[in-house]
C-alpha cells in the first residue's frame, strides 16, 4: 500500500489528493475513526510502520487530511490491542512482533482449523465449491500481480471461508479475534513471491481434498499448512533464502 502517487481521499463527499506517499483513501459509510484505524493497521501489517518507529497523531492526521480526533481514537484502540506502546516522551511507538504470542496462536490454530476442515467438508455445496475455487484463483492472481496487500487479504478470506463453512460460529469468532496480529506476521511472509505461491498451492490441495470428501486428508493438509506457516513467521522480518522457495 502507500504508492508513490498520492491517492484520492474522500471525506464527507469531498475528494482530496494526499500530498504524502499514500495512506489509503478514506471513504464513507464507515466512520472516520474506523477508516483511520484500518489504514494505520494496514501500514502496521505491511511493514510500512516498522517496530520501534514513533507515531504521532499530528503526522498521521496530516497525511490523511483529517482532524486529530479520529486518529487519536484509532491509536488508542491499536495501543489497547498491543500494536503500539507508550514510550515516555516519545509518545507511541510500534511494538515488535511477539514471537511467543504468535507461537501460542499457531498452536491453537493447528488444533482448531483442522477441526474446521472436518466440519466443513460434508457441508460443501456446489456454490461453496465455486466460491472456494474462486478465492484460490483470486489469491494466485494477486501473487502474479505482485499485490502483497491484496494477497494477504485473499489468504484471510480463504481461511474465513473454511471457518464459516464449518457451521461452528465459535471457530470463526475465536480466530478472527487474533487475526489482526496474524496479518502482521503473514504480511511479512507473503511479500515474497516464492512463499506466496506455495501458500496457494497448499490452499488448493486442501480444497480439492475437501471436494473429494476426504475430510481427514484435508484436515491433515491444513495441519501441515499451519505448521509450515508458523515456520515461515517464526523469525519475523527474516528474508527467506533461495532454499525457502
């Protein structure tokens, strides 16, 4: 995100061009607080804001062409969620990735998501199959296009598709509670084309096993997919080697 060309920002029906290299457009009908929150969170997840970097409401408000109030509220929420921390007179800084927290999340995912696959498999309909294949095709297209942010969203959409199809609302609600933090780690991985391609190959194998009615096989593929995903983000910020491709 944040392309070199200043994007259009739409506030209260007025289109404004951002002067700085680009925070993403803010558009109705979401509140300004929600829009500011999502833009800042995207910047945290895609690495635009680095761990230890100082953030000020004045700077962000200026980039977004909004008052400081919605930005202040958004920063308060992000601080409460652990993305930001108070650093004395420096104000708010971006927190480092917490490796122990991610390990705990992936341990939980490796138990819950294979269950979601088992539950979802007998619930597959023709429409759901079309939806799943469409999600995978879109994800692969985003890899080819080099759009890391859209690729990350596609990855989230595929897993959410499994959660929803499971028919167990607790699965989706629990995973989405921590998904913002997972986005931050996975965003570092999916910027690398070799890594992104392998992720979508794994997604495709999981879905095809489900379509065949092989719930146990699909669940095992999901389990391995998550273990490999954890290995990719175990050392956040470390670029993959040629062997990783």
